[in-house]
């Protein structure tokens, strides 16, 4: 099978990490090699971002107007150091978040078009899933985790981000991306099956 670049997106608590792992297991069971990764990445810029997002971490706080540039820098490093080498070696890459997160989250601070310009040169995924969740449910799930909240994890902010994902979906469609909204309130198994179905259809339509 050809290398494939898959992105899983959505509001915090929408289950992207779980679904990325399930896809990995599914591909592995077919004897295919997967590179499972995420953004912010685990490289030095990604780690700096993670630290700065934490609301309790004042020493590394980076303003919302600066973050879009850091996310883009992290993305370039992620592509150069992980994503492209993995694709070139024939692996399937699954990334839990990519530039769609910047378009949705950072679009709220500097505007979608500016974030789009910053990210337009980055390679498009072969297929992207937006796991679709009501912001109220996202907030309940985040609270249930009992972990410290990051700066995006307030109900008002989640409502804005959910709306922003609508614009991201329209923008990506308009530039010819293969992108699907999947109802994240379905069961974990149902969501997985819907995603598999889309991937199988994509592979049937362009197998090489
Ligand atoms: P995580 O909780 O999935 O690890 O992601 C960390 C947070 O970073 C999450 O709230 C979404 C946010 N984020 C952005 O704001 N812009 C981006 O470009 C990415 C990749 C993540």
C-alpha cells in the first residue's frame, strides 16, 4: 500500500488520541508499519508550547498572538524530522492534530486568513477527520479527566473553537482537501468503523 498521511482533529476531549491508536492497531493487524505522532510535537519547540499552554506556568507563558508562529515552527520541524522521513520510508503516518488545529484555535486570536497564510505551504494530509463534539460535552469530558486545564479549556473558548472548526472544514474543502466530520458522540467502536470506511474508500479511489 502507498504511504498515507492521516490527520485526526477535534475539540479537546473528542477522542482523537484514542482513535489514532485504534487506527494504528488496525493497520498493524494488516502488517503495515505506522508512525503515530502528534502536535504539539515532542521536539524542542513542541515541548516549549506544551509548557506554555499550561495556565499555571507563568514563567513560560507565550501570548496568543505569538503562539501561531511557534505552532508553525513546530510543524516545520515535525515535517522535516518525523513525518516526511516516515512517509519516505513507506510508513503510514497518523498525526493527532496538525495545521487544522492552528486554523481553529489560533484563528481566533489572529484571524483565520493569517493562520492560513502561515500554514499554506505545509503538505496537505491525504485524509483528515474532524471528530465533532458539542462544546458542552467537550468541557464535561475535560473536567472528568481531573488534569490541570490548559488555556483553551474554558467553556466559552471551546464554543468559539467548535464554531471555528466549521470554518476550517469549509476552508479545507475549498482547497481540495479530503476532510470528513465524524460524530464524536458515537461509541468509540462506531467512530473507528466510520473512519476505517472513509480510509478504505480513499484507497479504493486512488490505490497508488
Ligand atoms: P493536546 O491536548 O491534544 O495535546 O493539544 C494541546 C492543545 O494545543 C490543544 O488544546 C489544542 C492546542 N493546539 C493549538 O492551539 N494549535 C495547534 O496548532 C495545535 C497542534 C494544538
